[in-house]
């Protein structure tokens, strides 16, 4: 047939298959034939793509100089065609290649250009959150690659920390901008993205002034946990594991610790002061992934095919560990206690650098769910007994918030007020296709009322803690405290249902309220599409005839 484009596509597929099987010579030959056909037909987009694949094969063969030539050629073709995704892949893989050649300055420049391209793409997505999440999955690893390269280059400890921080909490920063009116300073930061490191660096200078504060910044990079310690004028970084320990074991240990804590609460029984506030999704529910599962395989060099057995995912390793190890009662006096082991991994190696009585902890990935305050040292002293602990998602988030105008508290109450939530009465709800009735949390209510008294406000408890009330207070509150059922794996809290929609409402009123929400959908304007209709909170079924009688009222309120 003489279809050269189809032939090129076939050779590209063959190259990918051979690469996945580990036959690098055959993969290189197939990609080369695809490249030759691409040159014949003059398809620059095809050339840019296949040159990235050829570069990856050459890198797998340790032929980094040839690999670099292919990446540079791919970059030229991708820029001419305006294909930003291929530009990003070429820049990222070029940076990796330069790092292998020990050209750290060149690698740093390549990663920085790659990140700039990714951020330009993300900026142009506006409010398309789903697309932003996909883009974040693709390029988060490039911030880590930049951070690790800065460390390898030497004497760039702070720059490496700022690079690792820059890729964090993007959704939260969007919310600060779009939802909570932190628009002035945030807009400036977005317009001058190149100045973000200096802005956060200036914020670090403010942290250094406080002699009672130490900041611990954690970052997971290429199967290692890096810990930056900022205390006064000193900034140090340590790496774990450094003695051949199994990196994957720390993730399993975190999950085992959380399971043991929950099991310990359940074993204490309902009569104890402890309460089980977790409402976890069903173990068989696969409708969501671990949102902190950021692996190098998701980086911009994701087109590289594995040449051996695929590494198991974070989630698979966690689940396997929990199934294989029996949960033990927590005994903080036992050296094998998971809380003590985590203390020795995460805190003890940097403890000599900690000054003062305040800790600001910036965790990452699987460490977000870890209750640092419960970690215990070899003398059975909890971390929370030694220090006042604050947890935050990123340094940049704190920097943005700190640039807002400061106002002094009035009468002891925080400016903007405080939002305190305790023991929302959820009632019967459907979760994962099953009906559940979360128990009441009297301890959470007492906790909330006590906190509210310190903050000179009234806690939202029981039926008052509805979503509508919480959201209305949320945008104004400067202090927020929540004691309720939740699912940390999804980042969810459970609130009381809105009584305006579920109680004391006639059938007609329920229909009107529902149609206010639904009338924007053209399909619902057809009677056949929404009859019979069940009124919210009522055991009343409306027939076609009932709906016809109130149709005009429903659409003319």
C-alpha cells in the first residue's frame, strides 16, 4: 500500500515492545527506521516523539552522549511544532542525561526550563481542575529531579529545598487564590513565577529570626527520604536510608502504625476516653488511588518502558504489609514499637539540630497521614511532650498567607473569628453503596467546646455542624478546629445534613428546591426524564400525574 505514516507508527510500536522486553538493540533499530520514515514524510511531530524514544533507549544502553543528541534534536522539532508536552519530555530527559554525564549546571538549567514549560501549561488551564491534576501527576517529579541535582551539585541546600517545595500544594494555592480571596499577593506570585524561590527564601529569613522555632522539611526523592532542618542561621539536610535499609519498609511502617493506633482505640472500648473517628472507604473500593502516590514512573520520562519486572505500587506494598503482619498492642516501652521506630527514622537523626520548643513540620506523600505528635523516643517521651508542633503542606503556602495584612485580635478573639466543629450528627448515610450510621462522638464535642471557650466563640456541634454553615464560616475564619468523623485517605470530614433540604419540607417545596439546582440541565425539562420523582427526606412518590399538576409551579418560582 505504500502508507509510510502507518509504517512509521508500526515501527514505533515495535520499538516500544522491544524496549519493554529489554531487547535494546532491536528497539533502537525499530525506532531508527521510524525516524528515517519520519524524515521522508517530513513529519516534525513524529520526529520529535521518536527522538525522545531513541534517547531513552540510548540512556538504557548507557550511551548518554548519543542520547543527549537525540534529546536536543527532539527539543528543536517540538518547539517548531508548538508541542509543549514533547518539549517538557525532552527537557526533563535531557536534564537526567546531563546529570549522568556529571554536567550538573546543564542539568539544573534543563530542569528549570522544563518546570517553566509545565507551569505555563498549567496556568493556561484556568479552572479545569481535572486537567490540572493530570498535569501535576506528569510534572511533579521534575521538581524532585531538580532538587536532587542541586544537592549533587553541592552547596545548594536551600535551593534544593525550595525546588522540592515549589511543586507542592498546587491545589491549595489555587483555592487560596480563587476561593478565599488571597488574590493580590497570589496574582503577583503567578505573574512572576521565576521569583517564587526568592519570595519563599525571604519567608525563610523570617523563620530564622525566631530562636524558639525549628522547621523540619521532608521530601521523598528517588526512594530516599530527605530531611531539611532549619534552625536559626543553620540549614542542614540528611538522607534516609543511608545504611542499606529498605526504603519501602518505612511506608509499610507508617500504615502499620496507623492501623495499630486505630486498633488500640477499638480495644479500649466505648467506655474509654478515646474515640474512633475514622470512617475509611471499603477495602474493596478501587474507585480512588492514593493521591500522595507520586512515583518517578509518573515523571515526564514516563514513556520509557520497563526493562524488567515492574515495581509494585506504594498502595500494593502497603496492603501486602498490613496483610502479612499481625497488629500488636501499642507498647511505647518496647523498642520494637512502631511509634519508636518511626521516631528513630524521622526525628532522631536530626534531633541534634533542633533548637527551641516549637516545631514546624512540612511532610510529604505517605508522611502526611502520620501523627507526628504521637512519635515516642527511647525514653517513652512523646514528641508532643517535647515540642509544640505545627504541620503545613508547603513553605510557599505559609509564605502566601504571611503576606496578608496583619490585624490585631480584638478582645482575645482571633481576627475573622474562629470556626470550631465538634461531633456533627451525620445520621444514616450511603457510603460505597452501603448504608452506615456513624456513632456520636461526645469526646469530640467536649474537645470542641473547650477549644471554642479559649477562642471566645461558640462551637458548631451536632445538628448545627452542617456543610452550609461550615462553608459560610470557613471563608472568614482565621482559626479552624475540627473534631469529627473523617477518612484521611480521601481527605474527607463528615458533617451533619442540611436541615433546610431534609426536614419540615413539603413535597412541592422539595421539588422546587431540587429544580432550582437541576433546571440548568435541558434534559430534565422533559417530564419523562424526571418522573417519578422522590422528594428529599420524604417517603413520598410522585407519579406522572402529580408532576403534571405542579409542573408550572416548579418552573415559575
